[in-house]
C-alpha cells in the first residue's frame, strides 16, 4: 500500500505508534546523511536503496526488445510464470489484481524517506554546508522518483495530455496527506521545481568518483538533457547535454579493454557461457561504474532480459562489442533451458541490473538525437561516433545523408546501447512527438491467457498500438483500495 509501503509495518496502528518515534530519533545532520549514503554500505541493492528501482517487469517484458516465443514457453513451462507474461501481453486486469507492485512501492518508499529528511534537516544539529548538501540530494532523489513513476503510470508528456491524471504527490511524510492524483501538468511542475531546488543548493560541480549516488551540477545537467528531450524542448536538452559532457570524471569506458568475467559451464549437452567482468561486478563496483553521472539501476528479479530477433538484428555481430559482451548465446542455460537455444542479455550482477541513471553514453545519444531532430546532421553523427569508437572492435563511423537518415541511425544506436531499460520510455515519447517516422507498434504472437492459465493450444495476437492507453501501467488494486477511493485508476 502506498501509505504503508514507506515503512515495513504490519498495520496502520503500528505505523501511527512508530512514526513520531522515527521523527524524535533524528537529532543530527549526520543521521540524515547516513540515510542518503545507505547505498555505500548496503549488502544488497533493493527498492529500499536510492540507487535501485524496484522490480520493473514493464521494462523487462513489455517492449519490442523482448521476445518470448511460443516454442520457448511450451518447452519450458516453469521458466516464465503468468505474473511475467501478463506484462508481456499488455494485460490490465491481472496486473491490477496482483498482490503488490514492487516498482511503485519502491519509488514511494524513497519519496517517504526523502520527505522525512526534508522535514528534519533544518531542525537537527550540523553545519549549513552539510545541510545544503543533504537537501540538494533529497530534492533530486524525489524529482527522479516522480519522473520514474510518471513515465510508467501516466500518459506521455504532450500538450493534449497535460490535464490528464498524474501522480499522488506526497510532499510530506504525513499519513493524512491526500493521495488524490494531481494532473500531469502539476506532476511535471513539481518535478522541475525539485530539480531547481537541487540546482540552487548543490555545491559539487563535478561528479564525485567514489560517490556517484550523490548529486553534482554535472549530474543534474545530464538528467536535464534527458528530461528536456522527453518533453520535446530540444534546445534545452542540447544545452544541458553539452554542459554535462564537460565533466572530467564521468567518462566512456572503452569496451575493447573490458576484462572477461567468470565463465559458466553446463553438461547434457556441454556448453560454456562467457560473460564480461560486469556480470560479476559486486555492488560497490556497480556504484562506482565510470560512465555514471548519477548512479541508478533498474532491477529484474528474473535476471533474464530476453532479446527479440529484431533487437539482435540491429547489431554487427562480429564487430559490436555490446553484442559480443552482453548478448549471451544459449544464455537460457542459466535457467535450465536447453531447447530452444535462447539469448540472454546481461550487464550487471548476473543479469539483475541495467544502468538507468544518466551516463556519458546516454548523454551523447541525447545530444545526437536532438541534433538530428534539429537538422544538424554533422553534430548528430559526431556525437554518436564518439560512443561507437568505444563500443566497436574495429571502429566504423556512421554517416548520414540527411536529417531523416541521421535520426534513423541515431535511434538505432540508442536501441543498441540502451535496450530494455530505456525502450518503454522511448516508445511512449516517440508516439507524441511531431515525427511519425519513429512511432512503434509492438505486436506479439503468443498463447491465449486466462486467470493464472496459459492455453498452449491457442495462439493469439496481442498489439500495443501507437498512443495506446496501455502506455500507462495499471496501478495495483491494493493501492487503490488502501487509498479509500482517493487514487483513481487509469482508464483503458
């Protein structure tokens, strides 16, 4: 439940008894800073930690980057359970009826913690510089959480959608605060206001190499290059991308220098899966990944991103190191799948996490895309080729003949670099911009599904059309019920 998910208590009564004690236990700025720095000392990245999104089944299973063939499912009935398949077929009712939504709960847990920090930071002991640093991080975290939520549970940002329903805007830690959904305009205004607060308070100009979950001016610039790209303000996106790329700390990693990871061997039949070193990265190493302006990852509890044939076809399979390092042939063996041989996409921590925080790679792609959309073909190709120089075994520059060709090639490169984690966001925003050439229709041919059942004798076509209302992820029914009617469900 939204109210109770903030703190793992078993009842509202216990929450009401404990909430005042939480507030009175906070005495120093160091205690508040420790909440933000929990990322460094955690034994696991979970939705309780600021750098990690909760389990995100939409990113993992709802886009055209994913393909679950009927052959794969029919031969491996236990490998993919209905709770995953409902996201694959764009279901509504069964997602509403699930016992919980880890992604929604995880983001609102972070928002609750941030609100506790902001309510107490001016009351505790500590110097003003430390308090300002804490406030800057807190405002940015809250903005980032709401940005995440609005890009899953609400309509895409577009002039005609701004009076549609947005999010419940929890601005305090009070359990009595309204859960009524604000408008989409009010939601985006609140996000930008929090970003502005962070900009005014942040002291660090550049990324802190060993504290990439803490905010800096360059990290905010990197995020804003994304924010303005998504709302269609290309001039501001480009301005912030250029500012972010002045960082002397966040830098591209040359995949030619990537070390190999620990291979896994299987028998009957014999095969060996070869991974990159990133697949074995421990949590501290993930936090300090050189490409991050700001550390954030999306989590897939299944540890299995299943690339579609269309996604795989975009790669130069002999020369693109993203394919050779992260697209693991026969990777389904990790889950006991022999037939059919199935690819697995894995970056961090045995396939659990993909980077979603702003990286140098993403910012270069943001710059390339806005330049292409503005008709600056030379700048677009220069930006995308800076990335390709670090991603190919033998560097081959992209060239473009005109604006349309440049945009097509930049968006293909974006998909090669940022599969799964960014694709849902991109499909949504493509549908409402002024260029129909990038629109995406997602189509599946899969078995007919019922309540907890899969009819393996009947194949059905499932389609996610352009501008579908199903671009809004259904809000879990437990949240609706707990709000006593305050939270309005999306309309489908």
